[in-house]
């Protein structure tokens, strides 16, 4: 790999990422328990189920999902010797603590994954600015030693990251509306295509950004296809439509070939042995996510599943399955030897628990969509499903504890 010294920033980011995975999973277990035994909510006073949900969701996204990406950025910009990289991570975690205090007190925008408001919003913006300054400082110091291509790409990256705080302010504003089809309440094919293309871009640049050795020529035509699909996204977004509209269905289907293309492109590189398990896991979850996402968008299926536990199942397929595997791959490669060693244990059990969790909730969603009668009581099938869900959550929590404790061993930062 192009950078061997993990440095304080990457090691700290890896440890904080695993710490927030533990906390977010613990909150998820608490929510699962409340669904089975609502009376437990009295133990938390005014902080009921509705206040814990944004804590769970946002700690998963801005804690567990985001911090491995910070670890990646520290690697790309080579902040290994920066004395401010570690404090920047602590600042990010501080913003998450402040945000959690706001959400548990009922102060939120009400927008899923965009619950930042008032002091919590500004704490996250400050953390983002500090992080940007750390990356910009490293770029200024290191840019002369980089190739023109890397200098341009990382400089462009800094410009894009500089816009993130403003985009967050706009997105959390009550005057903006999420990209859904207002006639059905469901997502549009264009919005799903656009958001997934950003993930595809990350997957395409990952191997080369890590400095992995290429074994065969690059598939440069993939970027032309990516550009064409981005144009398709803009056209579909402008035209609008629902999941009953053929162009929206076909547009979302443009993602299907990427299952094979990403896997084939990654095989063009030599990957460290310790990364193989999580690389394969991520590719499997990626394939399942793309296929399931397209099928669930189809007329009839989306209408039955969109306001049920089927949506919760899809969210866990994306976050606990694909995104977590991606984050664990990044931490294995970038977080130092101690983190990589910790993540070498429990992976199969994690994937099994996530798979069963998603399957059970998907079945729940299908049954719920068939009749509203389950709301009137506590049908046995739902109670059994929720018990399995809780048990799967406990397994994932136990593995998260194992990983976090392993990451805290004295690091050789290599």
C-alpha cells in the first residue's frame, strides 16, 4: 500500500468508529426490546421510543458509517504526522454526543438522518470545518511530492468537501423537501439512482486511492458509463415520475450491471490477505442490495412493503450489511494492525446475524402489507419475529464489543 504509517488520526478514527458502532447497536437492542415490552419505556422517562430512534439512526450514519470514511480521508491526504488529526476525530465524536443530547430531549427537525438543529447542527458544522482544515493543511504540505493527477484529484476533493457544511444547512432546513414521489409517498427511481451512483464512485476509486498494485489494465470505459448514467439521473429527476413509470423503473435498473463490473474491476488489483474476507462480504452484500432494491421498487412490491418492516429490513440490508462491510474493509486496511486483528474475528457470525435479521423483517413487512389486522393485537408470528430480531441484535452487539475492545489494545500504529 502507498501509506504504511497509520498515524494518530487513522488509529483514533478506527477506534471511535467501532465505539460508535457499539453504542448505536446498543440503542438498537433497546429499541427492539421496547417493541416487545413497551412497558420498559418507563425506565427512560420522557425519552421514549420516538426519541431513541434518531439516536440509533444518526449514530449509525454519522458515527459508524462516517468515521471509517474519515479514516480513508486521512490515508488519502497522508495526515499521519498531523497532531490535529486525532483531535479532529474527538471533535466529531463530541458533535455526536451533543446531537444525542438534543434528540433525547426532543429537539429535532423531524427529518430522517437530518435531525440536526440549533446547537447540534452547529457543533457538527464546526467539526466538519476542523476536519477540512486538517486535510487542507496536509494537502498544502504534501502536494509537491504527489503526481499532477493526485494533486488535482485531492484538490478537487477539498473543494467538494468545503461545500458539505452548506449542503447540510440546506438539507436540514424545514423549507427543503426530501426527494420522494408526492403522489405515492415512495422514493423515485431517479433519487435512488443518484444516491447509489455516489456509492459506485467511491467503490471505483477505492483500490487506486489505497495505492494497491494493479495486475491488469484499467477498465476506463466504466467512467464513461458512470457519466452516462449520471446524465440519465439528471434527466429522470427533471422529468419526475413514480414506480409506475417505466423510465423510472428502467433508470433504477441501470444499477444492476454494476454488481459484476465492480467485482471484476476490483479483481484487477492485488489486495492484502487480511482484507479478503471483508472485501468478499462487501461484494456479496452489494449484489444483494442492488437486486433487492430494484425488485422492491417495482409496482405491487413497493406498494405493499414501503410503510412496513420491509423498509426497516432494506435499511438494515444497506447499513448493517453492505455499508458495515465497506467500513470494516476500510478499517482493516487503514486502522492499523491491532484493529485489523480485532476485525479478523466474528465476521461470519456478524454476517449470519445480519442476514437472519433482514430476512425476518422482510417477511414481517410482507405479512404486514397484506392486512392491517396485525395492528389490532399481537399475532404470534410478529412476536416470534421480534424475538429473533432482538436476539440477532444482541449477537451483533456482542461482536461490536469484541471488535471495540480489540481495537483498544496498545497499538503499534503500523
